[in-house]
């Protein structure tokens, strides 16, 4: 068997799998987004054009969901970058049992998101949870407080996904040539100067890749928020999409909302990618 035939045997099944399970549902749902289809009813499907998109973009409640999601994304991603990059800086040195410590720190992101939500729900419990003892807020009901519930969910997401940022940052830090730090030491450069002129610029491409992935995932957050708290103040756009599709059975309209979310994520990602290309061009 030739190399070309072997390559085709590996590639063609993968392409077929992607078409059947990714591209076809994507196009199928796109068609439904232009209709008034409801999965709970047997009525004939009626084409309504851009009506679903227009009504969603004019809905103040949907805009409130997007605004809430944007706040959550900012809190979550910024927290993950600060914690993850800080942990990478601490691990980027000779310390005892460094491999074991790194592995233990990576355990949270290997857990199921729904299980993590239930676990942190217990930690936030005002009666026996330890969060109130750690932050000296005894008796505070985090997940029932409209002003604190979103922050509580963001803290949980930060705990779970900071190791991902740490891992990529650690890879970038390990790739920096030691000669640059030696030259800076000879010139008696301050630690802040070394961090600003050597460490951060060389790590920033990998750090930005981590930010891209985490922004995309944070924008689509559903499991943790749905499990931990169910109130209007924590109804992210993914939760609104779920309710619209599987509780209100507005299938066509929910498909339209899904594509609006997709376009929003693509737009944000495109900005990041353009900035990443600029960093690589320097």
C-alpha cells in the first residue's frame, strides 16, 4: 500500500466524521434559525427570514444576558491570567518536587465542570462551607446574593482553569534563553525592568493564546453557572439559550441566538488573533 493510500485511510474518515457530526448540524441549525420551528409541536415549519435575529437584537432582556456574560468573562479571564501566570512565575525555578506540585495544580481542570459546581456549592454553603471562614464573611450567603453570586461563580471558574493558563505560561517561561537574564544581571537591571522587557514580551504570544481559548470558553459557560445558582443575576447567555431551546421550545429562535453568540465569539477571537499576529511580527 502506498503512502498516499495510507494517508487517505487516516484523513478521509476524519473528514467524514467532522462533516457528519459538526458541519451538518451547523448548517441544519442555521436553516432552522430562519423559521418559527418548535420541536414540541408538529405544526408546519414557516420561513420567517431575519425576524428571529431582529427580535433578539431588539430584546433588552437578551442584551442584559450579553452584558452579564461580558462581566463574567472579564472577571474570569483576568483572574485566570493573574493567578495562572503568577503560579507559572513561582514554578519557573528549581524547587523540590516541582513535577509533582505542577501535576497537583493541574488536577482541577481535569474534573467535570458539573461536579466542580456542586463541590463549590458546598464550599459556599453559609452553614458548613469553608469559604466564609477563609474570607472572614461568616454567615454570608454567596450564591443567593444578587451582588455576589456572579463573582462566586467566576472564582470557581478561576480555580478550575487557572492551571491551563499556568501550563502555557510555564512553557513560554521555560523557552526563554537564560543568557538574556545573565546579560540583564551583568547590566544590573532591576527585576521590574527584566520582567517588563524580557519575560513578558517573550511569554506574551503563548499567554495570548491561553487568553483566546479561555475567553471563548468563558463566553460559553453553562455548567458551573447552571449548577451553582439559578437567578436572573447569574443567567448567562448560554443559560438563556438553554431555557429558550429546551424549556420554552422556541427552537428556531434559539438557533438564531446560538448563531449570534457564535458571531460574537468569532469577532472577539478575531481581535485577539490580529493582536497575536502583531506580536509575532515584532
